[in-house]
C-alpha cells in the first residue's frame, strides 16, 4: 500500500467562528479577573472597549454564553456569572448548540404551527385571556428595554394550552429546554423583541377570530423569523 505524502496527511485547520473567538476572550477575562459565580461582568460598553469589538458583536457572544448557562443577563443589572467552566467545554457546547439549532427549528415548525391551528379552533374565553395577558407581559418587558423572554415564554405556553392537546403539550414540554436556547438567541438580536411581539400579536388575532389557517400561517412566519439568528449564519 503506497504511503501518503506529508502534504496529504495534513488537514486544513478550521478557522474559528468570530463569536467563538469572542467567547474565548470573555472566558479568559473572567479567569484573569478571578470572577466567581454571583459576580457581575463590566457594563457592555466598557467590556466592548476592553475587547476591541463593537457592542453589537459583544452582545452576540454574551447571548451565546447565556444560552449555555454560563451567565445570566439581567435587565438593569447586566451579565451575572452563573458558573465558570473551562474554555474547551464552552467551545464544545457552542458547537453542539449550533449543530442542533436547525433541528430545534424543524421541531418547532412541526409542533407549534399545529398548536396554533388547534388553538384557533378550540380556544376558550379563558384561553384567550391567558394569551392576551402574556402579550401584555411581553409588551411591558420590551417597553422597559428588556428582551421580553419571559413574556415570550408565557405566550407560547398559553397558545399550547389553548390547543387542548395533551400529547402535543407533552412534546413541547420535552423540547422546552432546547426552545429556550433559540428564544434567548433570537431575542438577543437587535430589534428582534419588537418584531417578535408584533408577530405574536398577529398569531393572537388569528386565534381570537378562530381562523385556523391564518393562525398556522402566522405561527410559521413567526418561527421563520425567530430562527433567523446570527449564530446560524456564522458557519
């Protein structure tokens, strides 16, 4: 069997994604500053200046760390360290997250579109009140400058409940953790909370007038919107 030449044995080095490089820098900063769980990272403006990147680029890396549970970004407080893993484990987690994002979106498109359709057919007056309450909660969060993640979660839970399908509700509960990843990532994009709130209102209106086709179409449009996240584009 002929020997492979040295040139053939060398594999091309994979160029790290920009957000991976930023995450590495953030982890190195956390270690150098000897931050411990409960400590708050510097304000975004200061952190961006220290790292030599724009605030928009930094925000993407912070969202990535929040998705992995390393930090908790709180409105009015900033990024709080939850735990301090090593850099290789964080990068591995990021790559696993990115690789499964399309499948999470696929699952949401399958389940939540059907849930919206059923909700338009089966919703009660009480179900509609819960949906409207979730919309109000998200609107208040967004108006205060937050991302509206809690209100977003409440809205999708209310639509699921309004569908009155125990099996579909169980399936949604099963993927809830993975959906949270896409929720945090999507709402971390500039202008996305406002867009997401508007699409929620469109879904709610279709459910209110009990138009299943419109509700399904509005939910599919919403899933397409929230699946358009920056980390998916960095492959």
